[in-house]
C-alpha cells in the first residue's frame, strides 16, 4: 500500500537561489509543456496479524506533464503505472494498475486536487516556508496520504488521512558527481478515523512512520534522487492487522521527445533488410510498436520455439539502438478456449518474450514490463485461420514515456 509514496515528491520540484550564499529560497517552479518521467522501485515486506506473509519488489513509472504554468502555480497531468511483484529478482515485472491524476500546485508546494483521485499518495510534501533556509534549519507543515483500498479492503473511495511532517535542510552534498541539496523529511502516523462502525470493514487505526532523504539539482530545477525507509500498520475493524514496511528509491529520468514516425520507418526498413517475417510496425501516442504475428510456442505453453528466439535476436539488435527507452511486451491470443485460459496464456507468453529480452541483456529488469490481453484486442477476424494466425501475437512497444 505504501509503494507509491516514494514517487510523489518529485512532481516538478524546483529551487531558486537566494542572493546570500549561505541561504537558499526553495520554491516550486513550472515550465509549460515540460515533460519527464519518474522511476521508483520498492522492496516491501508484508505481515498479516504480525506474521510474515510475503516480500514484494514493486516498480512504478510516472509520466509527468506541466499542462499550464505561471510564476506561482502549475497545472499537472500525471499518469502512474504500477507493477505487480516479480516472483524472483531476475524476472521481468508484470503490469499492475494504471492511474491518471490532474492537480494544481503552488510555488510553496500546496496542492489543489479533487478528492476522488488516488494519486499521488503523499500530498503537500514537501512544502517550504516563506523565508530562505540555511543548512541546519528546520520547519514543520501539514500533509496527507491517500490510499487505494478497493482491492485489498473493498473500500470504494480514496482513503485519506493527515500527517504532520518535520523537515531539516542539511545543505549540499555530492552525488553522482553533482552538487545537490539534501532535505531530510520525517513524519509519524497515528490516525483514528471518526465514525467507523464495527459492522463495516475499515481501518480503525493507522500507525507508522516514514524517513526520507530528498536530493535535487539546482541547475536542473528539479529533484534528482530520493530514498526512504517506512512502515505502516493498518488495524481493521474485523481484528486483522496489515503491516507494510521496506525501503524505496526514485529517480527522475530525462529523455528527449520521441520522433515516432521516423523510428517506425527506420525499424520497418531494418526488419525488411534482416528478413524478419510476420512482423509489422506502428506508431501512436504510446510509442512505437513492433508486432510479432503468429509467434510460435510449444503447444499450449509459453516456451518459445527456436525459430522465434532467432527472430527475437534480430529484434533485440534493433532495440539496443534505443537503450534509454522502456519497453512494454503485450501478449495476445486468438479466440479459443476459455476467457480465463486465454488471459493467463497471453500473460505467460508476454512474460516469456520479456524474459528472453532480459536474459539477452537488451534491457534491465526495471526497463521491461509485460501485460496480457487475452483475445480482447483482435487485429483480424477470428473466424478464419489467417485471422487467428494474426491474432496470436506479441507486441513490443518502445515507450514514449
């Protein structure tokens, strides 16, 4: 439940240097049309009723766009993609959930956001005082957390609770060869929602803490890196307790806008020259997608045939030309068998292709996400053998964001 908290502190954070060298004045600054990505990874332990349940490694990708901006306020649009946990460290991540959020934030860091949005999780953190800060200065401000308990606890609406946050400006530190500013952030949580009846399944007490270290780059005017230790315990009205604890880190990823049409044409020509059959290339707002039609596996399995591995080797060489772009591997099936069976098979086959690309070092694990669609997105008529052949496909999308 805490997995998204590591990412929100990065949303368009910027600084302005005060005239005095010993102090800095911190303010959010916005540039209309600015776009960037945030990559967050979380290692989390889950305990239920005090007993160990499982570990999870969670991946979050966030695409940020400043839709409108002036000197004191920015209108932000953000898309959050969260992973499911990987079963082992050397496995690709599978698609979890996607959220969209729209909000405004002022120069000091206070948000205006409609209450139904689930993201960002941590809000009004950080906020800055009116005066400039010197190393060692501390301040306190109110914030909040918001969680999505629809799947876990069956609570349909975004669940809000307040937090009181303590800040300390440490000063400048060197990281990755850059001189960055460091702010320590800590808050404790103890909240008991009002009006909770024993008959409804609901958290009656939330407790925990978060210790955070936030770095940002003055020259770029935006956060550079973030790390956190945290623990949250939700005590429910049915007597159960759920504890989520772990570590998180996040980093802003810079990338130039993608010339999707030029990339599409380039990849089409390359596939033709390499003689890679049963492929097509398309571009849209997501990025550029290579479709492998009639991709072959062992019968009713996710084990790739040798001929398909050779085809993927050619595609891997193409993907290596764009190393900074994340990729999404999507699995699709023809209309055969049960809906549940088709969904599972599409997920397994997407994971098999993603895992092959990971094993051949085309991308690192945090640059590959997989997703299965079953037979829900056909590209041809399933009534004909040719149509079913085309629908049995895996798509590899080079992502715009």
